[in-house]
């Protein structure tokens, strides 16, 4: 099976983790030009008011273009505290929030310099919790689109690219499911806090 090729992602969406689960190896692209308004620095959760995007601010550093591996996190606003409170408010009453919360709390306390490092650490934690056997590595150079031997999802998994889900996709119980219709492809946190050990089977 081809190696999966992905962008880095902050608490990735379900489709990202589902594809990881189906491939024995994956490469995270670090030499692309950093793209804004993507899952690289953003995840989406379901709050009491509906879908809520959580965005990690990135330093401009006077550059118009820079590589993903050069993207530095901006701590001039208390975004970690805001993200943690947003996740807690959204999921504290979900079945498995208390079970997993301590695994993720350090990411809202420790300050990584680079977005790529933060995302990779989160991804390895998720892979451990879900018992994924995928070998995850970084690219050693930019891989052009259309390169053979890769299943390239770098531009496919994107907030502005509507995901195509199978018609028989079974909705799982969501924390505010009584208020909103089922919302597919939220952050893996939504699936994990609501489904717990059944998450991998769902993926």
C-alpha cells in the first residue's frame, strides 16, 4: 500500500485519523509553504453554540511566505487557556472526557516553539491512545504533487474542502446531539471523548 502523505494538523479531524489508521506508513510534509486557514493550526469541536474552531496563532516574523517547519507559535495571547476552557466546556459531560483529559492537558501548559513540534507530539499521543500501528515520519524534502508511491491527501483534508463520507456512515452520539444534527469530521477529540475505546473501530 502507498505511503500516506499529509499536512501537519492540530488535533486532526476524524478523516485524517481514519486515513492514518488504514495505512502502515505516513509522511508529514514539513517543506511546503505554510498555508493559512487550514487544519495545520486549527481544529473544530462541537460546543453548546455549535461548531467552534480553535486556532493556534502563528508569528508573522516579517515573512510573507515560510515553510511549515518554520511556523512559530505566537503566545502573545492566552490561546492555550482559551482552548483548554473551550474543550472542557464542550466535553466535560461526555462519557470519556475524564478518562483522556490528563493525556492532553500538558499541551495547554507547555509552550512549544514550533507548531510542527506541538502537532507531532499530539499526533503521537493520539496514535498511542488509539493503538495505531502506522509509522509516522517527516518528509526529508518537498514531495511534488503526483509523485508515485504516495497517497497524497495534503490538499484533500482541508476545512474548505467538503469531505465526502460514505452514505452508510453511522453517526455516533455527540455531546450536544439533542441540539444539533450530527456533525461529521470534527476534531478527533470529539470522537474520542464520546466513543472512548470504540474510537479505533469507528475509524
